[in-house]
C-alpha cells in the first residue's frame, strides 16, 4: 500500500497535470478524498496540532504526535498523502529522524520548510540561513530508505520574503536534489513565473485567500503539479460538529434527522462497516 501511494505521487510530480490537493485530517477523510477522485492529499501541521492537542499552529506538536497521526491517516487508503514536516523539529539530525518516522508512517511525501520554528523571541518571523536549510534537505534525502518518498522543499513565497530571496532559495534547493519545490502563500502569477524560470522541478503551491493564479490548466503550464487551497474540509467539519452539539443541547436534533441519517450512512460506508459485519459473521463473534 505504501509503495502504491508513493508511486502515485511520483507519477503526479512527473506528469504534465496540476492536481488539486485534498486537505485530509483523519482516516475517514483520507478514504473520502480518494473515493471522490482526488489524486493527492495533505496532512497539515496546523490541522494535526488542532486534532491532537486542540491548540493552534504554535509549534507545540511533537514529532512523535505528528508521526502517530500521520500513520493513521496515511495507512487508511492508497491516497498519496503529503505530510507537513514543518522545519524538521530541530536541526539536520532531527530531520533525519523526521524522515525515518514519517517514512515508516506511510507518508508519500514530506515538506520541510526553511522558517525558524519554534518562533524565537521577538516580533518577526525569520528564515533559516541557506546553509542550514540546505543541510536539512540533504539530511532528509540521505535519511530515506525508500527513494520514492518525495522530499519537498518549502519556502514562503509571499510578502514575508523578497522575490530575489525566494529565487535564490529555490535555485539552491533545486541543486540539492529535492523532488519538488513548495511555494507557500503564493498568489502572484509573476512570482510563479519567476520561480518557474529558476527551477525545472515540479512545483507545489499552498495558497490561501485571494488568488490570481488561474485554473489548474493554467497552473499546469507553469510547472505546478500539486495545488492546495486551505483546510476548508476540516474547518467545515468543526463548524458542523459545533452546530450539532448546540442542536442536541437544545433538543432540536429531530429537525436535522435527514442530514443525521445521511451522515450515518456516510460513516458506515467509509468506516467499512459492511466488511466488518462480514468478519463478525465469519468468525461467529
């Protein structure tokens, strides 16, 4: 199953198509995304922090907690899941362990960003030096036992970094030999064109809010192979849970009986209830 997912991601990166990326957050959402037709998913660090700890993306999540979560999500289906490895949870040695843990967990790809995390004292965010960032990427490439596991170098491509700095980093990361470049926060088509001009690698975009980049066909022509626009599924799921709890507390659950029954059917389907019912009968449990 693991090789299937990783091979799928490698085929995506080597293709000429741009694939919209599903934000997945648990085993059921991974299976749903695959069933709907998504070719790739992502497990965001911010989402894992919310799921595991109930706290925002403030670098409190540990590597072990991320790996445990990733294992459950990645092994639930053959959907290739890219796991957000943040900045590697430390230095190059920590990145080595990150790759080992996430490879075992079943990740199809891992993004490693060049920001300094946890955020140091002071008002502004900072980028790791090019030397440190490239050292971490080299460590990631050396640590993987399965070369089909995609190592993806991530850098901010928004107002937090100048265009010249973005291009310098993309060029250096390309030379290191990573499998793809992830441009975080990219919404400017001129920036995308400039990135395309300095790398021959597949490009992954994580973008939020206003977007002027165009449709997947336009992005494909610019070398974009994976395109992710926020964590709407998780956000909507939390909103639905909250409203359902309010309705239950106010004894208004009968008004939502139709959607409740639909949800029960969806849960039964993607939790493979029928399969386990057959096992119960076969083993006389």
